[in-house]
């Protein structure tokens, strides 16, 4: 199965939260309500350096993805 790079998620137990799941390395879930990130990867020291350089870009892409998706719903 091929997954999209980003997936939107919600949960009635967290009614104010908006989750974006990043399915490529480094995999993570971000709650856009408070920008809390939960990493779905185990990182060693080498990965940590790569993660730091890519983290900001990936989180910005997640926010942009959400904005694009919301705009598409509003256009319908």
C-alpha cells in the first residue's frame, strides 16, 4: 500500500486537537493545536543530527498540508 506523505487525524477524545501524521522518515504526529510532536521513530546520534536539520521543514510542511486541506474543504 502506498501512503500519502501526510494524513489528517482527529479524535473525539481530543475535540480541540488537529493531528497531522507524517508517514515518511522521520515519522511523527503533530498536534497543530499546541505544536506538540510525537516521534514514531527511534533515533541514534547520527539520526539526531539529520532530524534537527529536517524537523523544522517537516513541521512547516505539515502545517502547509493542513492549510491546503482546509482550503479545499472550504471551496466545496
